[in-house]
C-alpha cells in the first residue's frame, strides 16, 4: 500500500525541519519537493509499506515527532497519515489497520 503523509501548519508553524524532510527521503519516503531552489518546505511525502502504523512508526523514528500529537485546538493535528488509494474514493473510509 502507499501511505501518504501530509503536514499541517498547526499552531502557526511547520513542525518538521528541512533536515526532517531530507531524512525522510533517506528513509525511503518519496518527499514531494516543490522546487529544488525553493525555500518553501515540502508538505507531503509517501511511503510504500504494509500499514499506516508501520509508516507512523518509521516517521517517528526518523523525525522524533509524535505522529499522533493533537496539535493546536483551532488548526488540528500537524501530521496526517492515510492510505493514498482510499483518500480519493468517497465510498471508502480509510482505516488504520
């Protein structure tokens, strides 16, 4: 399966550093770099793996970020993980395993 990670500007700042994104790329995540010359950080990445929980564990190991942190009460969580093949299907509810 393909698990997509989306970053959210929760609480008014981006939770991942540039180095976090580089390290995700080194850990086999396909980081969606907007522009190699851009100062804007990426906001998404995908990982081919067996489950969302495996992706979350890998994400936590690589970034030291809690993938399930609540974040800001008005902006929502800073980290979203979902099965990419289910995200665009209105008839399917994504499950975490």
